[in-house]
């Protein structure tokens, strides 16, 4: 559809006005129960036929993943606005999914809800029918993370236990495994990535949950520890699609944590983990690294993937973004094009230190758009849920990590990571393929074609003013607008 300048501005005002009206119940982000009719994912129906569905989030919260009442129809172009051209003939990586880390703390606050309220929230987050977010990927901790209520592993024997006679998933049986089973009941196809924060203390150089490194004499025992974990989770009805071997291996100051160099990980993989998985007939992927794409991290990945014996067992490498540049993921892909790239963690800090708008822009620009444009097959935010005090957490763990949702009893507040992930997870189903687009100034974007034949385009306006622009597909265009700091998903 062609819009002269005046009509384009009218469309922008209509889009903003419609979203203010339709999103008003959630605009203040006041807590609502998950089964309320005003849940932000409830769609609003456009007032006129539209070839393109639009879902919008504004930095001032006047629209929170809302569907504005506008009609967008492809037609000839008669304006000079910037154009995002979507070319589905040029394809890149296949997507595994979008989601969060289900920490022990997340599972705990979910477990404290009533069964009906928890079921409603789990359905809202994970169900794949059109009303819900369809979260398709979860990271879980192998043992405790720093967002667990206490530190534990699955073999906390008082003396060295190389036979793993004391190995048990019992610490996760109270609420973590039950919650994860409830999620799988709603979305059985969800992919699960396991990551340890530490090995059992008796395997480590400092006999502590904080820092230290894995002693070489326990490499074999720790490889069997991973095998037991995967096998026993499977026996619980929980398939583990992939593991990383150490969360943030270059930082030993967390509780729990463990240091591991690239050379150590390469040795551990080629001599122990890879052969152990192979002997056990496991198809669970082994993913290297799981930390920042700074120079030290890139050297780590290079060490592992350049070792032919280790690389033979490795599916790819995983990254966070607390240092380095997201573009470095593309460099890793170019250097090792047969290996996959994953984005596995980024936190949102507690309110007061940052704003909803700045977090929205940063996460969408760097993760939902940036990581994917640099070949990541997934995007995972840290973390799924927390209580109003940003817990539970271990002593020395994160005390400012804001969950995608805050849960207080049965009251749910949806925070910025809920919306950043929703803009992709709802529409970019597993098996979707990234396709080519150009990037006009101030309009970072990423596009996909989905298994059911849809086209999906996520766009962010990083400029300081209202931006009119065109979306071009197969020689025709539709004209639309985004206010500064806003993100929209377009589906046709």
C-alpha cells in the first residue's frame, strides 16, 4: 500500500493511539494474575483487513507486546522512506528456539503458586497455540546455579567418590523436576540445554564450590557424572538436547563456579566426555565454552575447535555478552563454519539501575537481532522467574537479577525479558530459517521464513525520532512507522 507523507504520519499516530487504548490494562506493568483476560499476549483484532500482523512494544510501556489496530497491505511504492528488503531466497541458519534459563530459584517461585495459577502461567509462556508465547528453548543448571537457594551438586560425598556411588538427582526432586515436567507436558518438543556451575568439590583443586579447577585424576569420573545426569533425567521423562561443560569457565568468583581453560576443556572432551557419550550411546550435543566473546573467550573457542580430536565431538560453541562484541559470534562461524553458534545467557539488572526502555533496546538489538544475525541458533535470557527481592540466590550469588516474570504468591509481573523473547518466540518456531535483509540506518532487523510458510520480521528503531520505513517483499512494499526505542514484529 502506498502512503504519501501525511498518510504515513496518520498511520503512525493511529498505531500509537490504538496501542495506547488496547494495551491500557497492562501499560503500568502492574501485577496481574496469569489467567486474567488482560494478559498482554491477548491479541487485538485490526479494524480492517491486513496482509501483515503487527505486534508492538514501546519503551514507555504504552504498548506491551500488543497488536495495534492498523491495516498493512502490500502494493507499489511511491515514497522515498528507507526500505527493509526481505529476500527469502537467501537463507542462513535454522533456528532451535528462544527462551530462558529455568534456574532452581525460578522453579521454586513457580512451585509456590497454586496449581491452577502455575498451570496458567506455564501455558502462557510455553504453549504453542496462537494465544501464547511458545517459548521453545530452556537452559537448566546441572546442579545448583547462583540463582538456587543453596549450593549443591549431584554427588556431595564427604570423601572422594570416583565410582559416583552417591550420585543422585534428589536435590532437584522437590520442585525443579516437577516444574520441568509440567513445562514438558505443555510443550513436549522444547529443547533443554544443561550447564554446570561447578563439579563436586571433592573433584576440584581447592575442594570448594567457589573457583578452583577440575583435577585431572577426576576427568573420567566427571565425564561419567554427565552421562549419569543425562540418563537419569531421561528416566524422569526429561530429554537433554545439549550440554555445555562449564558455565563461565573463565570466571571463578561466583558461588558456585569453576575455572577451566580452553586447553583443559579440549583435553576433557577428546579423552573423556566425548568417548563416554559415545560409549553410552548418547546423542546429547556437546557445546564448548559458554562465556563472553571477548579475546580470551575467542582464544578459548579456537583452542577447542582447532583440536581435531576434541572438535570431532563438539557441536558448536556458546556465548554470553558481559564482555566483547556480539559480532564476534559471526567471526567464530566464519572461522568454523561447520560448527553451530549458540547464545545462552544475558541478565537483566534490577529496576532503578536501568530503565525498561534501555533494556528493551539493548536486548533486542544485541540478542534477538544481533546474536541471530551473527549465526546463533537460539537466544536465551537469564532468567525465567524471580521473587520480588530478585531471589532466591545462593550466598554470594546474584542479588540484582530480574526474572522475565516476578512472582509473588500468585501475582505475576511481566518484565522486560518477557517481551524481548516474546517478539521472537511466538512467531519464529523451531525449524524457522533466517533469511536475508538489509539494515537501513537506525533500523536493525532480522527476518525468517517459518515451517508453516510465514515470513517474520523483527525491527527496532534505535533512532531518536519517529521513523517511517517500507517493508519490501517480492517487489511490493508496505509502509509503516516506529517510534524511537520501539520494537515490532511483522508477520505475513
